[in-house]
């Protein structure tokens, strides 16, 4: 059994007027100790998927329409407030994209970590433990840093604090939502290395949300690709990156320039990503797909396993070249 | 002769004013940069945030006033010009901005935005011909000429970037400074804009100064690439050789930090620490506090930016010595 199982999850946004579907039958499964990457362009629903896993979507704005989210066998949407507090913290830790907005600007960083410990690991809520976590995420002189406020730290340092904050409760699943997007490449490499070594050391599972296929190849075991509110492909990372089966994944990989690339021009996906509420009927990708048939405009493709561990939402997957 | 020749360019900003408003320190955003761009060529400019690459680009089109140095464009020094003379000289020099949302006036139609440059330079007087020209420009960037009467909010990010490109093309420039034109775009749209820039270069013989932090995009688009760190150029050379065989330790670290699909657990040079503040740049070589091969000399002596192989220049004491020995 997987640590996290998301089954046929559909979510509506009910902000004003008619509800708008933002997630549509999302499938996700993460085993304990595994690094799972969730890739997609902006608006594909990857952050919303992650937020709904920790049940962080506000009830006033969104409504789960169908489907289940199970963490360690327990239905996340059936938990009482005490169960939810247990889930968020010891179950799921969360690292957000923008550390400068996710940290409390008027609280010393040591106090923020200590508060986390008091809530989730009360026996460990001491200065020494706070300092140890800061040290573990690579912050020098933690006793001095612990007394500083977020604005006194650089972006890379703030992201390390976010990481220390999430890890101090020792979660079984760390959700990292674009943890390095706001950082420069050399700092990104530092943070990525850190997540990877702590993941191995603590044996936790990681759900890494990114739009950068490069990161996926570096640290993930498995990858799910999202498009327009659906997961369109899932598989082992080497299979998906080297032999993508869904036409969208294949086109997306072809449109990214790589170092040492000798191609004259890049593969172009015509058109733009449709926004929620404007999703086309049938297969969501058919207006931009080079392999689309008339049937693609009317029939919803089924989510099916086409090879062991490899799932795809397309009736005409790309053939594997041998 | 080169189209653009920048020599010894410095842009310093006053900082930390005292009680009388006089600066107590200077931010050396660009600190002695020299580069040249030939007609029809793309020069890529890469570096991390805060290295001064955008300031350099803005100073070249004179959106910033240089503190020192010269910017020769078509043989004329832009650094000393102002008023009508600057405006005339700048016709051949346009800019595309990073943020496709912030760089178009929301209350102007697309046609007005594109037509402004045509009017300022008095290129077309007759109304019908002007309208035709705007339609033609929109077509060149892959948009319907009918969108000229629509407003920026009606377009997606990729389409707005195309409008920005059409606006730059309106005055028939020879060089376009592109400041991170694709970094705000989605991957699939980014490829469309990259291909558009390349085909416009081929059909119009444009030169680009392409500023970006994404090394793979820069390598793909550029003929030559310059690597910037703390206001200085560290390495410059043909893009394939700089990216394939970097000489400067900073370029090496930067390249090895770029994650790539399919490549797993490569040997990486992980740099320690952050980019230092340009308010208090380190003594000697600005990279020495993070450099894995720094020696005592790097702390005291600023390395000269010199040619170490045909077409390749590096600012590093260590590279010079290795080169001389081999």
C-alpha cells in the first residue's frame, strides 16, 4: 500500500458565479521513502493537487466534488480537527515556493521553528533542537541566526529555514512546491542537494512540484505529468524522460533547450495552455496535439496502465523506439 | 566593424545617504565592462540575479546613465548624447522587456503601442500606410493584424511578448536588447518565442544582446556568450565552446548547477555561500570568496580580462597560468 493515494480527485473552485472545475479525476500514488515529481505548466493544477493532499484548500473557495485522498490508509477528508493537526506536521510537511511570504516576518526564525516543535514534537521544543535543525539545513552559526528575522536572511537562507521548519516535525511526506524556482541556479543546486541528502537520511517521501524537467531527472524516482487539471502520464523517471508516452510529455520535453543541444529550432506546441473553465471537450490536449484524431475531440481518454508502472491518459500513446 | 562596441562601462548608484542626502557608498552594478556585438549576431549575457546584467542592458540603450565608459553604436558614442541626438541615435537600438504584463500600457491599444515609435521617429505620415505597417508587423510576429484595436489584457503572456517584439521592430532597429524575454513564459510558449526571435534574426539581419539566467536557452540562441558576476564579465567566447568547455571556475560552477533531464547524479561543483553584495564587493577577484581554486593572489589583485585563445577571453589568474603552461 502506498503512503499517499489520491484516487479520482475532482475539485471545483466556487469563488463567484458558476463553479469552475480546477482538478479533474487526479490520480497520484507515492510510496514511503520515494521521491515523486509532479510536473506541469502554470495553471495545470499541480499546486492545487498538493494543497488538497494536506487539505489546505479553503472550504469557502473550493469544494471537493469527488474522489478520495488517503494518507497512510486514513481518509484525509474524514479527519477531525485534531486528526488534521496530526496530519499537517508529523504526516505532511510543506515547503512553499516563496519563502519570503511563507515565513512570519515579525517572528524570529528560531521562535518559528520552536513553535513548530511545540505543536508537533513537544518533548523536543528546546533551543538546542532548534539550533540542530538550523545546522542540519546548512545554516552557519545557528545560535545567532535563530535570533534573526526573515528579512535579515537571503532567499537561499530563507528557503533553508522553511525546510528546517517543515522537517523539524519529522514528517513522513515532504511536499516541496517549486522550492527552488525563486532561487538562482547555484543556490538552487545547494537547496536541491540538501533536500536529497535529508530525504535519504530521514527516509521520508517527497512530493516535488516543479515545471523544470531538469530537476526531475536529478532527484525523482517517479514522475506524474499534469495538463489542464488532469494527470496525463505517470511512470518511472527514466522511462518518462527518455521514452515519454503521452504526446504532451513528448512535446514538452522537445520544447526545452538543453546544454550541448545542436538542434536548429525547438519543437513548438501550438497555442497556449487552456485556463480552468476553458478546457476543451474530449481530450484536454487535442487542439494542440499533432496526433489527434476526430475521436479525441469527443471522447474522454481513460487512465490506463500501458506497461508495468506506466500509466497514461491517451488512447494513442507514442510508441517506444527500440 | 562592430555594430556595438562597449568599453570600460561603469554604472554606479549612490546608496545609504547621510543626513544631508549625500551618498556614503556606491553600488557598483556595472563595474568596467567591455564587449562588442557584430551586425546579425546574438551575444548572450548570463549571470545570477544581482550580477548587473539587466543594468548593463539598460545602460546600453541609455535607460540608465553610465558613470564612465563609452557605448559606440554605429560609430557614435551614446554615452555622451542626450535629447534629440540621443533619440535619433537610439532608433537603431530597441529593447524587449522581461515582464510582458508590466511593459505594455494597459490603456493603450496594441496598435497605439506599436505605432508610438513610428510617430516619434516620423517614419510614416500617411494614416493608411501607418495602419498597414502595424498590421504587417503583427503578422511578422505571428499575430492577426485585426488585434491592433485590442488592449493588452486580452492577450496571454506569450502573445504580449510578441506584441513587445512587434513594437521593437516598428522602428527597424539593427540591435535589440532582450532582457529575459522568455523567463516569465511557460515552457511550451517559451519555445515559440525563441523560434520567433531566431527567424526574425534570419529574415531581417538583426543583432541581439540576449540577457537571461537560463544557460540552456542562451546557448541555444547565441553565437557568443558573456558570463557576468558582480558587475564584471568573467568569461566571453563562442557559446558552444564556453558551455562545452568552460575555462573560468565560475562558469564551470554555473554550468554544473544546471539540472538536466536524463542526467542523474552528475559530479557537481556546489558553490558555498551567496553572491556578495555589490555594495561591498570583495577585494581582488570578486569571485574569490566562493571560488574552489582561489589562491592568495586572487584576494589582492583584480584579474585582467584578457584573450586566452582566439575569440575567448577570461578574467582569472589561474586560467592564465594553466594556459601558459600548456
